[in-house]
C-alpha cells in the first residue's frame, strides 16, 4: 500500500466513524423527542436536578452521548426516583442496545411475517390464505401460485380477511381488515401493498379479550430475554384497541395494561394518556384477570429457545375462542417496553448490569 492509499484509508475510516456517530445522535434525539407530545398532553413535570444528575451519571459510564430524559420524566410519575437511572429509555434501547442484542441482518429475516409461521408452526396461528414474498405468491401450503390464482384463493375464502405488510411494519402500520370484499377491492389492495405482504384469516378471539374492545383483535405482548444461556420474562401487557379501531397498537390509538404473573391487570396507558382506568366497553382494567395466562408465557419461552441468536423478543399472542394461545408475530427490532417501564419499573430488572456488560464491555459503542 502506498502513502496515498494509507492516507485515503485513514480519512475514509474517520468519515465512516463520523457518519455512524452522527446517525446515532440523530436517532437518539428522535426517540427522545418522540415523547414530547405525551409530556405536553399530560403536563409531566421536569425531573429534579439531583435525579437528572443521577440518571446522567449512570449512563455516562456507558455512553458519551446525551440520551435525553423524556422517557424517565414520564416514568417518574409512577416509578420511585431511585429506580429511574435503571430505566432503559427508547433513546438507548433502539439505536444501541437492541442493535447489539439482536443483530440486524438476522433480526430482519426472522421477523418476516411470511416466514414466522414456519419457525413457530406448532401452535395455532391465523391461516395465511396467500403470501407474497418479493413478488412471488404462495398459498397456505407454500405452493407457488400466480396473481390470478391468489385473487381466486381470497375470493373463494368468503370470510373476513386481514392484509398485513410482512416486513418493515410496526405500530399497526400496513394492517387492513376487510369483513366484506369483492374482486376490485382485492385487486386494489394488491396494487397498494405491491410486494411482501400476507393475507390472513380474521381471527375470532376469546371472550376474555373481546370484552375490552370487540372491534380489535386484542393481543398480549410478552417480552423475553435470552442471554448467556438464561431465559427470562421481562414483562407482559394486554394491548387493546381504541373504540371502533381494528388494531390494538399504542401508536395507532390503542392502550396497554400490564399483566402481572397471576394474570391480574393493571390500569392501562397510551401515548396520549398515562392512566386509563376503563376499557372502551367500560370495564375497569384493574378488576380483571386473564385466565390461563401461563399458557401464553410458556409458549413465548418455548419459542425463544428456537432463535437464540436473538436476545430480546417482543412476542404477540392472542387467545382464541377456546382460550388457547394463537401466535401473531415476533417483534425483534423494536420490542416495545413503554407500558412496562412507565408503570412497573426497569424492564431488565436484576439483569440490567448483565445486559450492559454484554453491550458495552468492548467500549465500541461509545
């Protein structure tokens, strides 16, 4: 290598490092800023100087960036001040921690809704009438079909269906429910989704979950951690759609009520209101308990063992009319923690130091 090559390579390394740091700083700020509206709507007070200093001092041991305090400000309404430094805000979780716990190239593939039912096929899941992967159509048995055959499969089903993006979807984005449809409408949806989507049956849910809001499929988010050979349940909550909504995601107006180990519910929260006592149907969340919740927990633990290369997963399950678990999807790149950490406490609990050691021990993420 001559001197010009060495200089160019060194400059390129600096430019690459600058770009990575700039991108990370932008993402950290974006995640912190995303809670500004919630803070304004709920008149959330500032943290005291001493508490803010403790939080900054704790995270400065791992990061040289200012991670913001908006997430902790919201958590401070419920969580004791001494626990706030151990809250892992979205501004740290998504741009940094999950990138290390869940390698992007593996997480992106395993999260594909068109493939998840192959990995997790020994539990009930919504029937996939048609799949489209990179423009290639398959039926429920993974037999190749053409576009016209895909139309025919859906039209002959004659029951409500759900269209879903199979990649790069979150928060209910890319989900459309049709209880009545015809060929022009189906063709319109094919043109809208274009590629990488699934068409599923519309699932009939348990009375236990339908009682909170019958218009949405209300599901359970179970967050698990598999690290250093140890598997833990980090948190769980019931996601319930707003009145008349088809989806239950918080970012689409839904609400989340944490589920305690014995199945009892806490009050709910959403991004606009940080204490919701009653469901859209008038049920008081804290008066309710989910029967056989342990069945869902066991399925989440069983499934995580199949993908040990992914350390943190947000599993979505429903309950069918017989109260049996139904697998909906696995969230590998954005395993939400907001409902748990703002009402129950730090998501990693007594495993936080272990996670931080794993993610920051090399010093490469500062």
